[in-house]
């Protein structure tokens, strides 16, 4: 099975290094020197990692055969793809590969069905489950432990405890420091023209 483990960013310096946006919880395993990675688009690879280092909090990689800034810049936005055994599990029992989470049933703690995970979006601050509801609509569920309380791979379900308004907009709590009947500066509005 193939997993996207990184996206190549801009060139760094003049000797062929690139920044990478890491998309794996195991960069030391997947992005180690000597790793051979497929690419998307396929014509850019396969790429073999020659060196890797962290600079100012960003991972920098150099690939075999990429020796200058022009060649490095040509790889920008290329996805790096690792071949992973489908039976392999992450080391941490609280971590999951995307393929393990796809198509899980999403239910509330009381067993009420919400839908099924059809997509996982990786954002800088958190991951999101895109859940298709029985009526065909979609809802986004942040993959954080306060909301997703259990992932049960044996039962093929994700149990959630959503805050008000996440699943049913009619239950949303409006958080505002303004008085509902006041104007922008909080002054009450009478409804009459003054």
C-alpha cells in the first residue's frame, strides 16, 4: 500500500536541498537517508534520499542526483510516497494510518449513527474527518481526543462526543460578548429611528 509521507516545498540554498512538509508521524523511518520514494507526479521519481537535516524547525532533504537549486526547485509540490505493508501499524497505539480510518462508521457515545468517514484532511493545526451522513450531506469532525473519544478498528467505528452545533446546527451555542439586541458598541437598539 502506498502512503503520502511528505510534500516537497521550496528549494533551500544552492546545493539541491529542499524543504518538506512532513505528512507522517514517523519521519525518522519514512524519510531517512537511503529511503527510495515514489512520487506524484510519477515522472519526478523515484527519488532516493541522500541526506536529511532539521534547520530552523523545518526538515531539509537532498535527493541523489539533485545537485543545484534549479533541479531542487523543479521538484516543488511533488508528493513523496512510501510503500507500506497494509498490516503494519504505527508504533503508538493512539496513532492510525489514513487507510485504517477510511470507511469507519461514526457514532455518538449512545450508538446513534452519524455517518461514515469518506476522507481525511490534514491541516497544520489538526486533522479532520469528512463524514458522509445518510442523507448525503457531509460534516467535518476535528480528529481531537476531546471529540473523537474512541477508535475501535475491530468494530470498524469511531465514537464521538461532539460539542453543541457540530452535528446539528440548530443546537449551536452563539458565543458573543455583545448583547444580542445591541449595536456594534453594545448600545441597546430600540428599533425606532432616532
